């Protein structure tokens, strides 16, 4: 796996910290050690926990989550942070994106030329993420407008359309699925 550009993606450590543990306890109603023992949706849980910890420290955080329950939890935490900001607390925010939103925006801006290319891109993504539903259930094939030439390919300063939140942020948390057999020998935590 190629190294990610640290200006865009940071691999975060899932080891216990009091801050992570408090968020995991709040969003899952389980102690972090207990929740970490169950791999189901653990990636989404830890992405949300890292995002909340960073946002509570004042960062603007963007997360990519396709899982419905995970997206609802992230949206709920985003609203909680907004209430804290409204009450005067100096906290950041969480911006939530989904693969469908990104693909719809990419198609509209001309990065994906047609439905055939969209199907191919989605098929490749789905091979890497078992959480993505079949493309036929996403509305992408019927509701996606395909954009024009190079003049449409420039991203606006405000970033792509968002599912939740406002403002452009740095991608501070993401999940990556590593195929079984490739996990051995990988570091659990990658220092910043």
C-alpha cells in the first residue's frame, strides 16, 4: 500500500486514550476495551471517535462514512458539537461525506464521463469496501448528471457538496480495509 500524503490523510492510532475512551463510551454505551473486542463496525466507531476528539480540540474534521448507522452517529456528534459551539465552547466541527455524494459530485464536474465509467469506478470501490450497497440501490445511475469539459473540472474553493456540516476541512480520519493475510507485519499505529 502506497504511503498517503500526510497533508491529506493521517493514519491514527486506535490505542486507548482517555479522550478516545470517553467518546467510544458515549457513542456505543460500552467501555472502549469491550467495544474494541467486537470487530463489527469497529472502523466506523473509531473514525467517529477520532473525529470527535479532534473536533473537540478545535479542528475542522471531514469524515467519509458509508455505513448508515455510522453516518447517523457521526451526524449526531456533528450536531452535538454545533450545540457546544452555539453555547460558546471553542470546538471545531465534523463534516460528513459519503461515497455516493463524492461520486455524484465527480460526475457532475466531469471527472467521470458517463454511466459506464461510473459503474466501473463503483465496482472497484465496492471490491475494497463491503459496506457499499449495490450501485442500483444508490440512485447514482438515475440521478447523476455528467458534467462537461476541463472548465468544469476545477473544484470550487468551498469543496464538494456535503452530507452534513459546513466549511471545507482537512481529512483527519478515514478507514481502510486491509485484506486478510496482508495484516501481518503492519504497524498498529503509524506516528504522525
